[in-house]
C-alpha cells in the first residue's frame, strides 16, 4: 500500500472524506455500544508534541488503544529533538520503529520535512499554518447536527490562524462559503492558507456583517501557541471581535456555534454563547476521538469493507 500522509486538509479528496465520515459513524456507534473493535492490534503510534495539548493528545492516545494498538508520547522536552537532532534523522529513526506518527509542531515546513523522510504515515496534529484533524471533527459534527455542509455559510471571527486556514481549504473541497472577519492587519493570507485560488471565502470588516445568514459561527483564541509575545497587542486589537449573544443574533436562528478549544470566556467568546443552546463544542471535542480513529484506520489499512 502506498504511504499517505494527512498534513493539510487538501491532502484528501471529497470522496475520501465521505468514506472517513462513514467509517467514523460506524466506529463511534461501536464505541457507544461498548463493542470491541481492534483492527490495529500490535500497531504503534508515536505522538510527537512540540506544543501543549489536551484534546489532540488524548484523542490520539485513547483512540489508538481503543483500536487495539498502543501509543507513545514524545515531547520535545525529553527527546533529542529538543537538543537539536535534525528532523530528518528523527523521522528516519522513529518511522523504523512505529507504524504511524502524529506531530504537533511550529512551522508547517517541519512536518513536511519529517514526512518526506518517514517510512510510515504522518498526521498533522497542528502546525502554525494548519489543523486538519480539527476540521475533520468539526465538519463531521456539523453534518451530525445539520446534514450536508455543502452550500452552507460558515463565519469565522477573529484571527486568521491555522484553524481558519483549514476551514478555507475545506470550503474548496466541500463547496461551502466562509465569511471571515478579522481586525485590520490579521486578514487571511491566501498563500499561507494553501488555497487553490477559487473563491469560497469573503473578508468582512464588520464581524456583525460577516455573521449575517451564517449556518455556523466559529472562532478561536486571539493568540495561538507560539505567538505569546503578541498577547497584549492582540488583546487590544481583537477587543471588538468577541462572539457574544448580540453577534450570534445576527446569524440564522438555527446557527451552531463551534470553538476548537481551549476557550477564553470574555475574550473571543462570551460564556452566554459557548455555554448556550447553540453551542456544540463538547460534541466537537468528542468527535476528535471518533474521526481520528477512522483516519488512523484508513491510513494503516486503506479502504475496508466492514461496515
Ligand atoms: N483543539 C485542540 O487541538 O485542542 P488541544 O490543543 O487541547 O489539543
Ligand atoms: N489556534 C490555536 C489552536 C489550539 C488548538 C493554536 O494554534 O494555539
């Protein structure tokens, strides 16, 4: 089987995502019924983290165990990666010892260099530019609640970061629209977002205008990991970009609210919204587990006929 990696959302096509969502539904149901499903017995996942994580780490580690395999957590603090071992060398060694690898790191180039030298599939657990596993879970969650995402309007409020970039790539694959509203100076950079050049997003100066007619409103921290030096400046610059009840009221009545978490109540979102009836953030977090199990199954076993 040819090795595949999942480094950006556009590494897969729409049919592959539909297959993954199909498998996710089945895998989730087995899990909820307390039925064992161990297709990855004796397989090992290495999890390399150069940044903090709760959901990504836990969902990959628990997910691999639930599929019958095992997972090893490697942080930069304890490995030779933290002492300057070249990424290429680490990839050559680690990929001779395990079956699949997930990495959370800084510049996207690092994971690309790693994948080029890996003998086994590599999954992006977040880079400065992309967070494909997050949007895999987010779209699955949207579909669970509202059906097809095609033709819908998703509004992104705040920083045009790794999560936003991944929504933009997904829009081109699933054919939906993204309205983005950021403070001046924080707009989408199409090249950094890795867009094909098609027209699936629109920038808005006013967040209230961006939210109009949205089927889903979503946001994220104002300061992503690795950008902590900009914390105070960003707090000032983003002050008018809090998703509050008044902003949500501009969206469709049945609009959902998502946030990849962790959240800062009173900054990018008000408690009233994230803890309110339109919010599906806990389903969204849980679905990281189920979608990534389907992803690991796919990368290791290819398409399987069990349903
Ligand atoms: N959403 C997300 O990736 O969360 P963690 O940083 O906790 O992994
Ligand atoms: N944009 C955030 C996402 C955290 C899951 C970050 O990169 O820190």
